């Protein structure tokens, strides 16, 4: 069963990507200033924003793995 994407979901996904870009550029400028710790934190936050943008694909992957595990379990 495929979920239909709503306009709100598309906007939120775009905002996750936008925030990831902002975090990356801020981290790059912090790294140039020599503040490696803060830059690392910003890159981590950017990475989690990218994961948020791919939240539906990650959920599909988890559901597929659970379904595969259940099929394998029922076979044995």
C-alpha cells in the first residue's frame, strides 16, 4: 500500500534539505575559523537533517526488512 504524499510532507522534506545545507555551510565557515568541535556538531546536525529528509525511504527499508524477517521466520 503506497501512501500518497501531501503538499505538507513535500514542504517539510524540502525544509530538512534546506536546514542540512545551512548546517553544512555554517560548519564549513566554523572549520575555516578553527572551531573544529562546533563544526563537527553542525555537520552531525546536517546529517540528521538529511536522515529526516529521507524518513519515508528509511521507513520503507525498515518495513521491507521486517517483512523479509517474518517470511524467513515462517519458512523455518
